C-alpha cells in the first residue's frame, strides 16, 4: 500500500462518500416530501412522541444545512492534514465525522419521512429510526476506519531535539518571554465567520419580531473568547512556564518542579491536533496550537506534555532545561 | 527573548538587561518590528523593579535599537540588522585572535585602539 492509495482512500471516505450519501438523502427526502401533506411531524420529544409539526420539506432542508457544510469542512481538513503530514488517529477521526453525521441524518430523517409516507392512515408517527440511524452510522464508520490507512503513532517526545541547558549561576535570574499569535489569515477567518453567524442569528430574530435581538451577541461573545486563545504570551522563569492568553483567562502554568525536560518539536496542526487554539493532541499532549511548524514541548514528570507553537523555541527549551538542572542539583 | 541578570555582579541591573536584549539582537532572534515584552511582565518575571526595566529600555532607545511609543511598548527598529552583523563578526574576531594566541585583553586593546583612531 503506497502513499498514493492512502490519499485516494482518505479522499473517498472523508469527502466523496459523505457527499454522495447526503445528495442521495436529499433526493429521496425531497421526492418523498413532494407526496406528503403540507404538515407532518418534524420534531419529537425525548420519549419519541412528536411535539412539533411543519412542512415535510424541512427534512431535506435540515439535511442540506447540516450535512453539506459539515462534510465539506471536516472532509477538507482531513484531506489537507493527510497531505501535509502522517495519517494519525486524529486525521482518521476527522475523516469520519462527515460520514457518520451524513449517514445518521440520512437514515434517521429519511427513515422518519418514509414511515410517515407509509403510515398515511395515521396522522403522525413517532421517531423510531434514531437508534437505527445511530447503529447504521456506527457500523459504517467502523468499516470506514478499517478501510482508512493504519494510523501512525506519534509518541510523546518523538522527533524532538532537546537543546543543551543554559548554564545558570546559583544567584542568576533568567527569563524568556515571547508572544505567540495565530497567523492574521486565521484570525480574520474567524472574525468573518463570527460576523456571518451573528448576522444570521440577528436576521432570524428580527424576522420573528426582534424582541430578543440581543441573543445575536451570544455568538460574538463565544467567538471573542475563541479569539482570545489566538494570542498568547509565553514566559519561562524560575517559577516555570506560564502561558497567558490575550484576556488573561485562560492562563496555563507549569511549575518548574513538575517538569522533566523541554525540547523543540515540529507540529502538524491539523494531523496532530485537528485544528487551532487550545487543543488536546494524541498520546497525552495538550497544546496551544496557532500554526504548524516549530514548537516548544514541555515534558512533565507525570508522563504528559504541554506544547506551544512559538518562535525561538530552542532558547525557551534551553532555559527550561537549565532551570530544571539547577533545581534538581540544589535538591539534597 | 532571553533576559539574564546576576544580582551578584557589579554591573548595574539595567545595564545587564540591556546587554541581554543586545545579545538577542546580535543572535538574530529579534527582528525589526518585534515588540519587547512589557516592562511589567519582565519586572515580575525577574523580580526586579519596573523602573529598572524601563531604564534598560530607555538606554536601548537612546542607542536606537528600539522605539518607545505610548501604548505600543518597545518596538525593535531596523537597526537590529546591523546588530546581527556585529553578532556574526564577533565570533570570527575571537576565533582569529585564538588562532594567533592573543588573549581577551590584547583583543580588547586592539578594538579600543580602533575606536580611538
């Protein structure tokens, strides 16, 4: 199995098949909807009893609105990630999001609509297809997982270069401070997305009378919180490593006594962390991931590690190693 | 940016801080337009008075290595390029002196002579 077939398999599983499933579901639900009365059950409560009624066309609309962007976004991220780095568990999970959701909605909503058509003697039927939808989506996802290339393991500390510790005098004080910010394109992308979402919310609220216009601020607040994790100040000193986001919250601190060593690694943001911002990576890594490339990895004594993508990571790692060395030398 | 100070040294703390920034500039890790860390952050991190840090930044401004602007902090100027040239020249100078078996006092004497001429 060479790399070329890897790319094709990921493209098929992550992008082509989910989009085909979505299009098929759209075709079926649309044609079924055209045969139904203008009001059918569209919402079910937790007990599976319908409590909302509406146009049957809301089924294909819901499928289109949820599945098309989801398939496109997660599929593209998975394909991009596999092009730029090794296929990891993270890439495979990203590749399966579109498939799982598309199959789930196709079976659940399509099934509900077809039952609706079959049961025209009754007015409305309950949603029994949800467990079937979850089951089918899960089985297909497991199958697709096996079809995808085997994931490459990236163990903690792998491929890193630990720089020689900075030689520190007993009384000497040292500090390394540097800001780490996401590329402008990423930041503006998020800002643009925020404006679009807030606009949609505001528009739909105004259509219903506009009494609750203020809820369009909710996406703005959420996105501002996300943006505050796109600019950090990283500080290394005798107390340890402190990573402070633009708003001051969150701030991540790693005390020097909990650090084993530090090193410089190369990070693949998508393949290893599935995106940008504060991220849990694979194999016990937590990271502030703002771009791919050079990063500082702080290996903790508890077997976990903290990663941050920052320039001149070698100086930071050398200072951490120097501080750890002085600290352990001072211990009895 | 790596800042190092030794309170036991006879060199004033602000001079040591400025020397640290200069050393980063000559190593090429600082680029024109980079912002030096906020004085308050540095003071907190190194447990020194904020005025000591500001004095170091003022010294570097007088040298022309940084611009001090209200609200923008200390921003590295274009002159940083010449500092990294100096940073490349010094190891060569020292290596040549070692080859010739000249000590640090002889080399500094030669440099001083060049300065005075």
